[in-house]
C-alpha cells in the first residue's frame, strides 16, 4: 500500500463563528502513528474533524498527497481516508458482519454489487481484529471492548491509507484500551497505515505513538517524538499540571506521574514545597 | 434476531402471502355478507345484484388500502432511518397533520377542487410541517435527538390539528365532508380517486426504495456516514423528500392515517434485522397488509355500520407506541 502524505496548512476552523483552530501547520508523518493530546477544549477533536469532511475549514487547507481533502469527491476521499468517530452508536439489530461490510461502501458501484474483493476485505478486517468468531452476533450484545474492535474492523474494511480516530479508547476499561492500541499498532506495522488519533490518556499516547502533537488553545504547542514532547515543562504549559516524567521501565518511553497535593512521600513533599 | 438469507426470504414470502390474504378478505368480507358466487361474478365484472355491487365497490377500496398502507409503511421506515428515531412516524412528526391542514385551507379559502391540486397542496403541507418539526427539535443543545423530535412533533401536530379545526368549524358548507375525511379512511374509494395519486406514490416509492444503502449508512450516525463517503445532507434530503411525497399523496387520498408508519418498520426490523435493503420492501408489504387488515376489521366489528381505518390503526398503534418507548430503545437506532 502506498504511503500518502497528509499536510495541514494554515488551518483555521471553528463552529458558528467561534474560531477554535487558529492557524495550524502540521505535517503528519506518513506510515506512522500520531497522537494528538491536550486539555479539554484545546481543539484536538476539532483538528481531527477539520482533517476530514466533518468540518469545513474557514481558511487554510488539508492536503492528502497534494490535493485538498475538502475539494475531493466524498466517495473518492473515503477510499483513501478513513474516519472513526468518538463512541459511535450501532443501529438496532445489526450484526457484526453487517456493520463491517458497510465499510466497503466507498468501494462499491451505484448498484452496490458485492465483489470478491469486498468479501476478502471484510474477511481480512474480521481476522485482523479477532472478531471473526463474532460475525453473526448482534453488535449491541457485545462488550465495550469487542464493540470498539468491530468498529475498527469496519474502518479496516474500508482499506484506506490513512485512518483518523477520535478517542478510540473512551469508555473502555484499561485492558481494552491496551488491546485497542495494540490492534492499531498491528495495523500500522503490517499495512503501513498512517494513523492519527486523539487520545486522552497521556502515558498510553507516549507508549503507542511514534509522534505526539500537544495542543493548547487552538494552536500546536509542541510536536515530535514522545521523548521530546512529553516533558515536565510541556505538562505545565499545556495542562497546567505539576508532574514528574521518568522513563517507563517497560517501554523506555516517557512516563508521566502527576504530583497533586495529596498522597506524596515525605521527600516528594519537600521537593514540592520548594 | 437477524436471520440468515433463507430465513429472511421465508419471512418475505410470509409477508407477501399475508398481503394476498388480507386483500382477499377485503374483497370478500364487509358490513354486508355476500355469497361466494356473487363475489366471484363481481370479480368478473358483474354488478347485477346488491351483493355483486357491494363487492365491486370493495375492489377499488382494497386497492386504495393496499397502496396507502404500502406508502405509509415505506414512509415510516424512511423517516425512522433519516432521523435515526424509532418514534418517527408520518403521524407523530406532524407530516400528515401538515398535509391535512394544507388541504383544509385549500378547500376552505382557495376553493381548490382538482385532484392534482389536492395532492400538490398536501405534499407542500407535509414538507412544511416536517421542516418546522425538525427545526424546533434541532434548537438547543444536542441537536434533533429522538426525544426532542417526538416532543416537537407532538406539539406541532397539536397546533396543526387545532388550527385545522379552527378553519373547518365556521364553515358548515364543507364541515361534514372534511370531518369524515380527517378521520382517515379508505371507505368509498373509487378508481377515479386512485389514478391521480398514483404518479406521486410511484415517484415517492421509487425514490425511497432506491435509498436503502444511504439509509444503512445514515444509521451509523452522521460522522461515520461521512467517513464512509456519504453526503449526509443529500442522503437525508432524498429519503425525506420521497417519504413526504408518499405521505402527502396518501393523506390527500385517504386523510391522515396514523401509526402504520410507526408500527410496521419496527415489526420488520424485529423479524429481518436492521438492513434497509430488506426493511424497506418488507415495510411496504407489511404496511399494505396491516392497513388492509385494519380496514377489514373496521368493517366487521361494528356491523352493519363501519369504523374508519384511521380509528382502527390508532387503536392498534397506541399500545404499540407505548411498548416501543418502554422497551427503552428510543435512544439509538
């Protein structure tokens, strides 16, 4: 699969006159995992929406291999750029197989003939996400973690080079958060899919992303490898949070521990006072 | 409870058989008992005895019931898909009431009298009411949620109905005619009443029946549908437009009939699953069977008098509506 470039140029966007993004310039690293982090209302979800057709920018552009995302025909774009919204709702009485099959929509003709290619793409998506055994089950009857894997399978069946995800781990237990992020990493490593996701959980973002983008008040505060971005200075500036950052003993990536006001050891209390 | 392909084919065949059965009952049964021999000769075009004449009058009535039921079932399925609202129904979202008010105003103030004008007026009224209900529901935080749509629909329907009454009351000259039409019924339907609504019904039906894949994507939510390359605004406008054509034409011909559009798609989803490629045709067939069956029932329970089908569907639909709400699936469709 070819690796496409995704560039954001002087992007300004918002809702009903309230400008949330104030001129964003960003190159998304092709074939890598990028996590966008920041405090609530910093514009990280807005950025993700403006990178797709969910939000039309006021000015600036988003270029996928040099052509504007917002000037591309919807279906043509959907064959190259996938999108998984936050906490998507499955309709009543839909099965896993049916939901995943709907991911093939942008590849089908007007009359919707189902091809061998469609069949293979759905089978592969089910297999990659480990949901093939659930194919005939109703989505509504699954656990939160299973459900999220099914939605990811739908996005995989779409077979896009770029996949945008808005907080794919929201409302999931920590074991399922890890499971979903492992799955996305598999996808990235095996298929070279460029992944851009908004993540709340900073330590997981640092652990799984190749690049971190930290946003503050509609602007990009820092961008780079997790080790460069997740620092005590950044946490203070972006989250207004006093924290320690150390090496994660498991991954070697940065690990953030907030100080807070309670539950500190004696020596930490000393330090915090100074 | 989604069936396999053979199961759903069997269900479709069952529904088709039900349509045939209700149609046969509708021709055969009525306020007046008619012997089988008379029914058969009436079907061949003889209208010599009273019994044969009664049966001959039941044929267009049956056709009207089948068409109106199919149109309302289809429109209900499309409206539930467009709004992602399990409570969407041409009656509950004010669409039928809007069509009715438009026609009553047309008759009372503008003396409209041609069938084409009735239908055009009804479609305009249906569309206008639908848009008003949607805009009111979309006010405030969270957009047009199912509950807000239902509330807005109920409020607008109440306003439209009382306005309709206000228009009709001072007009003794049209009162009787309009009142019986407002109840909603297919009694007294003739072929000359059916022909003018056919173009609108066919056009609306084709538009809605051509949109199952759009509705399947809309069912995933606006954002996921957009991500899959669907133009959400176009998809909604197409399907809603088709549904409004169907409702407007049906209301013009039969008066506002409620609850068919609500009950039928739910039953079809429960049997066939959530795929609109099956739900839409099944809703058309089930709607036809339900309305025709309800009409037959209305003829039988009050012999030798009749109860209009609009009252029968309300009696069936009310409890079903409560059951759907209590089942707690109002939030997600």
